[in-house]
C-alpha cells in the first residue's frame, strides 16, 4: 500500500503559495502603499505569533526582512501541514468506511 503524505503536500502547497506571493511583493516597489499592504497582509500572522514570545524592545527588530520572511515561511508550512494532515485523516476515514 502506497502511503500518501497529505501533511507534506499541504505544507509544500502553502509554502509555494507564500513564496509566490512574497516574490510578487518583492518584485514590485514596496514604497507604493497598496503593495506594502500586500506584504503586511501575507506576513501579519507571523507578527502576531512572534509578538507573543518577545518583549516590546525586541519587537521593532521583528520588522526586518531577515527575521520575518523565514518565520513566515515556517508558519505557512506548519499551517499547510496541519490542514493536509486533517484532510488525509478525513479522506482515509472515508476509504475505510467504504471498505467495511
């Protein structure tokens, strides 16, 4: 039986979507207000999560590209992996119910 790793597929899909959105926002000028808001929207979950673990003095350092982008990539991969794992559990449950 070939085991399908839905958690890995979900993580890679979400990571790919994040990377594509990040590349698009980096290729355009970030000085434009409408494009800067796109960058903020795709990275805002990371700011919310990281602000729970750091104090106010180090929070300003989190706005650096070198800190936010890797943490955002990991966060998107984790969310995609969780959703893929749930999808795999639901799909496998339906297969076992049909077999019985």
